[in-house]
C-alpha cells in the first residue's frame, strides 16, 4: 500500500465486504484497511486482490469523498473499471 499511496501506511484491519445490487452479489471479498501517514488528501486507503494466477490484480483506493469506508471503496473501484 505504501507504494500505491506514496506515503507510509499502517495496516489497521481486514473487513469482509459483500456488495449487492438488486439482490445479486456484485463483489465479495476481504478489504485491507490502512492508515496513511502524511498523505496530503487521505487519512486511509483500502486495498484488495482480485483474480488468480496471471489475472491477479491489486486494487488500491484512497479515502477521498465519496469514499468513506471499505464498501464505498469497492463501489468506487467497480464504477471506475466499468468506465474503462
């Protein structure tokens, strides 16, 4: 996380997240929560790994509004990926 956030980070906790939309699970997994030290805009960052093998990907999201917790971090990443 320190490389992604470009500042020191301290692991705080692991949060189980289940994001649903109209009764269907859109994403489910563990999100790591980090405290950022000295970042100019964010106090926290959220990170998780998706996929396996060659498709494995690390996602990091800063706690900048509208992101306020692990669930909104996952939702922001889903929206960002959908726009690509």
